[in-house]
């Protein structure tokens, strides 16, 4: 979002609703939109420059098509949740596949390191 603010870019928030996800769950969709609205406010981006899109399909397929019409993205920004110490798996499967196959640039943002939860007492 900071990059979008600095460059005046339009932002499309793309959510892939896969086969196992309940895409018809209005409460879930509302929670996602509210979370995104919070992010937009926190980064002080002009809300008129942000659009929200939910598309059917697995994340990789949906994101790989982001550069094509109707979205026409110039850049895909994706988080990485890789959990393994093995080479290549630090990226996570979605970000790794995007980096290998995308026709447009991909910016992979690593997940922030979080401290482990405290044990329950």
C-alpha cells in the first residue's frame, strides 16, 4: 500500500475463492472487505483508487491471470508464508509458482516474524 501511495497507483485487492471455500458466505466476504478497509485507512490511500475483486479459482491460477484483461495489473504483490528451511520453500508454494510463471513482475513480501504464543497455564 505504501508503494501505491508513493506512485499514485491503482490497487486491486484480489481474493481467490477456491473450491473448499464458502464463497457464498456473506459474513466471510464482509469480514474480508472490512479488513481491507482498515488497511486502506491505515495507509491513507485514496479509497477511490482501490477496488475489491473475488474470483473463483485457486490462488495461483487467479493471480497468474491478474495481468490479463479485465484486471490488467502491472504488478502482483503477494505475501509469503513459507514454513520450511528447505531451499525454495521459504517462499511458500503460491509465491514460488507465481515467481516462476508470471508474465508480469511479482513482489513477494515475507510474513513478519512473530513470537511464538505463550503456553496456556
